[in-house]
């Protein structure tokens, strides 16, 4: 896997602002050939540095509930808990974290009954000691063009 360089970073930053930006526009913005942009983007996708996805807003769509479950787990069963969490379709984000929780997860379900079923399923995983679930009431800030490089 080749490390990313200054040009790759410029491409990524432009795509963070507009994931639908064409290779031609990116090439003009950076001052390089379109073929170079195309080659570099193919490599960035292949090596999984980036992915492009449509980000939905469940609040605007008017159906569904998004939230987080923070999970405290038995240190001796971390791998087992990790593998079980990865299998749960409703969890679209699972991360090992530091602090009071061992895992932070994000979920999307259609209604509160599905949220209850989900939290019950997570609590039944061997090694899960405690959970804390929160649901999103309103997005007050959400952006994806954060500066990282």
C-alpha cells in the first residue's frame, strides 16, 4: 500500500466538499492532468483510503430513528463482543473507544420498537456489561469536510 502524498490529500479535500466533483474539475483546481486524477482516485478507492456515499438525513425523510449505543464490555471478551457487534445490520458504525465506554456504535432503525429490540440484542451479547443508548432529536451541526491533513 502506497502512502498518500500532498496531491492525494488535495484530491481528498476537494471530494470532502463535493463527492460528485468531476475528475476534470479536480484536475483544474489542483493544476494536474485529468488522467493523473483518475489514476490516483482509483488507487485511493482500491486501497480504501476513501469511499463515496450518499449521506441521508432520516429527520428530513421523516421515517426512522438514528442514535448511538455506548457499550461497556468485559476486557476478557472484547474480541467476542467486537465480532458480535460487527454482525448487527442496524449498527452502521462500530468503534473501540477510550473513556467510560469500550465501544461507541451508531444505529438506524425504523421505529422505537426496533430500537428496543436492538438494545436488547446488544445487551444479550456475552461480555457486554452495560449499555447507554441515546437517540438523535435534532442535528445541530454535521459536516464531513473536516481538516485532517
